[in-house]
C-alpha cells in the first residue's frame, strides 16, 4: 500500500447519484417527462460542461457519479433525444418573451435576468448539439478523461431491504450491470444502493402478506445485499454513517482466515476508512455526516442562503425563476429579485468553507497502516443545478479550491482509493437506510403496505413462473417472461413509496404503480395461457406488443437472473 502523501491531511471524494424513475410514455407535466427534461438541462449538461472546462485547465475533478440504469435507458431513448432540444428551444423562446415584456414594462433588472435564462438554455442546447444529442456520450467522455468515475445502481432503484425474494435482488443488480456496460462501454466497479438501503443476510419474512394470501410467508434465510453485488461483479458501495457506527467489527481467525465477530471489540470504527462487508470482498464507504448537513439541508446548509435562486417561485407561462430565497419562512409575495453575481460570490465562499470543513474533519482522523483518511460525501446529483441552481458552480468551486493545495486535501475517486490503500477490515452491519429515522419507515408504513402486498405477490409469481421450461426458451415464452420482469422491476422502484410517503406527487406515484401492477397481471395471464396452450391469443399478442412499446426497457434483460438458485 502507498503511504499518505507528505503534508496531506487526507483525501476527499464526492459521490453523486443521478436517478429519476421511468417517466417516458407516462405523463409530461406537471409529473412525468418534464422531470427528466429539467434534470438534463439544469444538472446533467452543466455538470458535463464543468468537467470539460476543468479538464482543459488541468484542474482535477475526480467525481464518483452513479447513473441509475433506468435513467440511462431514458437518456438513450429516441423519444427523449427527440424531445430534449425542443424543450430547450421552448425555454429559450419563453425567456425572449419574458424579455420583451420586461423591456416594455421598463423592468431593467428583470430584463437582465430574462437574458440570463436565454443564455443559460442556449448554452445547454449548444452543449447538447456538440454531443450529437447524446448525453450518455458526454458521460463516457468525462470518464475517459478521468474527470468522473461512473458507478451503477439497482436497475429501477428497487429498495433492497424490502424486496421480497433473493431473485428480485439479484435481478435488480445483474440487469443493472448489463445495462451499464451496454450504454457506457465497460462494467461498473461501484454501485449506489437505492436510498443507501442495506440488508444483511439472515432470517426474514414478508412484513405484509402478499396480495391474495391470508398471512405472510414463513421465515426464510435471505442473502445479504453484498452477495448479490459480488455475484454481479460489483466491488464497493456506500451507506449512511449510522450503519457503520452500529456495525460489529470482525477479524480473521487463524484457522479459517474468515472474518468472525470480535468479543468485546474496543477498536472504534472509523467513518473515514472503507471496510469489507461481512465475509464478502465488497467494500463499503460511510457517508460523512457533517458535510452532508452543509450541502443537503435547505434550513441549515448552503442551499438556503438568502442570495441563492428560489426554487419554488416561477413566472408563468414560461416557468423561469426571477427571485432569490431572500429569507427563511417567507411567503412567495415577500421574495426579492435574484442577483446572479451575488449568488456566485456566495458559492465561492461556500466552497472555501466546505473545503475547510473537510480539512478540519480529516485532521481529527489518523492514518491507519499507512492509509490516509478519506472523507466520502454522497448526494443526489439532481440537488446540484436543478434544486440548488448554484450547485454545479459550487462543485466547480470546490474542485478549484482543492486544486490550490492550501488545505492539504486531495480529491480521489473511491475506486482509486481502494486500489491504492485497500480496506481496514471487515464489519457486519445492521439493516438501514439514509431515509427518515435511518430505517425502512419511508418505504414501509400505513400508506405503502398495499403497494408492498401487490409487489410481493408479483415477485412470488415470477419465482413460480421461472421454474417453467418456457422461461428461457429463446422464443415466445421468454419474450413474455422478459416483459413480466420489466413490469416487476418498474413496480419495485423505490420512487413510488417515496413520493407517496412524502406527499410530493402521491397521485402520480399511486397511478404509476397501479399501471405497472395491471400490466404485470395482464402479462402473467398471457404467460399462463401460453404455458397451458403453447400459443398467444391475438388479444394477448396485442397487449404484449403495447407493453413492450410503452415499457420496453432493458433490451438485453436476462430472465435467468430471476431463476432460483440451489
């Protein structure tokens, strides 16, 4: 292993997770395709522009960027690629219409802001055209230069602790790796667990009875997430700090050389060194809590600064924003006009403050066996640029501050850290997430039990169907099986219970889950008819073809991933 660089207080790594649920062909506005268009224009394209700019200047960026497979599928889809430039042109046109109105009204500052929006979306359009309309090309280029290291996630962001069968967990991650390699040209090493949700191996039973049954299934032994990750070829992941803090530290025995629990373990577990998960070779990095609050919290962190652009107040019909946060707890009528220069200055100050915070935290952490401490800072990527307009600028400013070397903090990707320094040891973690209360309560509560009941019934139906020869027959049977797996994957998305629990878009989430539940049921009925009679009826064929058009994700999906293992 390499020694810690002389004069360095430690290493730092941003981990940014890009994800949106499958919204293509399922609504446009206010919920649906518009989410994807906004994120592309305000987050993905600006981030790739910053990566190119810093690369040209020789400033290291070293971001870990997880792009969820279901997001990749949408970014690559011809329907999305056709609509994105139209969306950008509409935003440019609406900014010009605003400018004409403000010009006539003598509102000079608002006129200036309208021109700001026109330039912003014109730059996004120029960036898109330079990539020949393909954002995924931009991610591949950024990885080729070393600016980012691309990671994957579960195929449709299924929340692993509550998935009902081992086959469903394996299907999520094996499908993810296949999609990542197809779109990005190489197999991923790292993975973002949806909602940072981890489940250990051990006894488990359904928390609610599958629909159509009177009671929950009997207790069974389930695999830990690390087993599914290792089988898919994935080598590291991330969890919230409390899972490492509450973990049991393991050490190898002389006889078996396998990790075992240490009696009365006194060595405190560090959040600033990675560990192996239980008996696997999958490494885990812990989220740093101090930097998390500074970046994520609108109440206590940077995004709530009064100079930053207010997210909620918009001018219709164009939807552009002309107001700043202004103050805490203010009504929309009290918002004052936005001043980009003042916001840019705050971003530079916040970047300096952030790096100082990172350095102070790292100074309190010792190097261990020659391995320097690493502060890992995971966030949703869409926070930057979309929810927090100045967020992409903040990331750029952090990179520039780090590059000065004055704080003794060096950026590194998590893959490079593992390659150079390895892990500190092994731990056995409890179940949990980065959600409210650190547990499953966001996804398992009185408002979501009906979803889980239907999802569990579908998972069990897939388990039973996978035992039939037709499941992998290479013909009509497998075609039906593929669509069953697609609809199950879409039912398993963690986004639906999240939106229901938070109330952010409850009606849309309930509608979407019901649509995939119905599509699954129709496909299952077609499967049962085919297995019984050896052919599809004209009606079943038409329904299957429609489902393949609407929800035809993961062209290379392998139904074998859902087959029960001995």
